[in-house]
C-alpha cells in the first residue's frame, strides 16, 4: 500500500514538474508578445467617444515633451493623471 502511494506521489510530482517546465518554456518563447510597444501615431482620441478635451504638453526638467489630454468635468471631485 505504501509503495503504491509513493508511486502515485512520484508520478504526480513528475507531471507537475513537467507541466511547470513546459509552461516556463512556452512563456519564454512567447515573451515578446506580452510587451506593449507604443506607436507615435495617435489613432483614437477622446473626441471619438464624444468627450470634450484639450491637448496639453508638459516639458520635463530634462527637456522632454510629454503629450496629454485634459478632459474637463462639470463637477470634478479629483484630478487624475495617467501615464
């Protein structure tokens, strides 16, 4: 009985380790598809969903220029800034 139990544990462990290695290899080979590569072209704006907005540019201390949209709300409770 104990031998059968130990064989069952070993086979379960072997299946688990094999699945773990298989998934690790799969994720390694497909990792580049999980990375977001932004484009410089803006394809969608808030106007596409009928929101009023104002384009803004923020210059950083290292002279980089960040582009954003200010979307006003009639009764604002907070200001959100997303990157």
